[in-house]
C-alpha cells in the first residue's frame, strides 16, 4: 500500500492543496503528520497518494528519457559526420577533374595565385613516390598554382618517370591537398589534368 512517505515534498504539498489543508512549514515528516491529523478519510487519502505517486513516477521516467536522448543524439550526429566525411572522400577519389559550373570556376580562379618564380626549390633526394609528394608539398603553398608544363621543366624532376610523378600527384589530389583545375598546358596528366592548385 503506497504511503505518504513515498511522495516527495512537492507532491505532498500538492496533495494537501487538493484536500484544502493549509500546511505549516516543516520537514517532510511534520508535513505528513499534519495531513494525517487533518481528519481526511483513509480511502480518499489513499486514492490521492496513488494519484500523485503515479504522477511522480511519470515525471521521473520522462526525465530519464530526456537524459538518455542527449547521448543518443550526439551519437547520431557523430554517425552523420562520419557518413559525410566518407562521401566527401569518395567524391575526391572518383572525380579527379570534376566538371565545375561557371560560378565554381570563377571562385577557383579567384583563389588561384601564380607560383612565385624565384622561389628556392627544396633540396631533397627524389627516389620514391613519398619523396616526390614531399617535394611537391614544399614547392607549392596553399593557393599557389602550377601547370604540368611548368612542373615537368623543374630540374629536380627531370630524372623522375612520368608514371611516378603522376602517381604522386594523384595521391595529393585524393588526399585533398591538390586540386586539378582547367589550365592551358601542352602536357597533361591522364589526358585532362593541365594545371594544379594547392588548396591546403
């Protein structure tokens, strides 16, 4: 059988208010004593205790669900972020030279900056694809552009096979460091990449 003691003080006060009992200030036990001494019929009192006990339990469940919803929402956000990153990586991998709309081309041209002509080239041995990737990253700063014609004329790359250079450039494109753009170049990579811009 539910007891008054099962209710919290706010629900005890609500119960007393419904019974028109003017409670004096006091601790929980004192409030319960005041209600019991008010002469309310036991059946009426038990009915109200059950009513407010159910109300209390519903509020508790609702609060618990609300607390559980926050981590669940955070997990869903993380899942969506992961899906977006995965889709972006697929786009960068599959579309080495995306077909851009005129507005997109204008935005690309705005951020292009020509390669600094007299820049000191990095002095490193170019034996592997990783060496070439490092060289190209040191060669261009974010926003710099270079045509394939300019690239293959660099002395340090003269002894590198076009196949190895192409693989290094593809890796940089796939990793979102370089972006292929339309440019005037006699020599092209994969038949359509004539110019590169470093985007980060």
